[in-house]
C-alpha cells in the first residue's frame, strides 16, 4: 500500500512524554474551562464577515450554465477509448453527445 501515513513510525514512549511535557509547559495552551466552552460561539456566528468571505472563496467559481452530474452506464471499450485521448475525455464525451442526432 502506498499510503504516506503508513510510513510514519509510531512515537516512542519517551517522545510522547517529551511532547506532553512541552504541552504542559506552554502557558498559551491552557485547556478551556466549562464556562469558556459554554460561552463559545460557532465560527460563522462569531466572525460572520470572515466566514462569508471564506465561504465565497472556496470551491469552483459559479458558471452561467453549470453542468449536471448524472450517472450513466457505458461500455468498457467506449470509456477506454475516450480515456486514451487523455485529459478532458469527459468533455469529449459531452461534445459527442451534444452533437448526436436524437430521434
């Protein structure tokens, strides 16, 4: 398996103890109290403008005529031939279907 995470060795007990010691020594990393957690707000509520700017910036930009996702069964040889043409093979299928005479 080529999972990058599988190449990461587990921490030794000594390494884990050192990490926990550093966490405990960090005064900026105090655990939140029950009172603080009770007052906590969702990010979108606490920072609405920032949340909206992030939401708008994510994903693909809107298009005038968005494509519709469908599931279609095609013969394996048809898919193989289109994939063999390289990048954009799905757009090529779209063009062929768009130009097809439908009765």
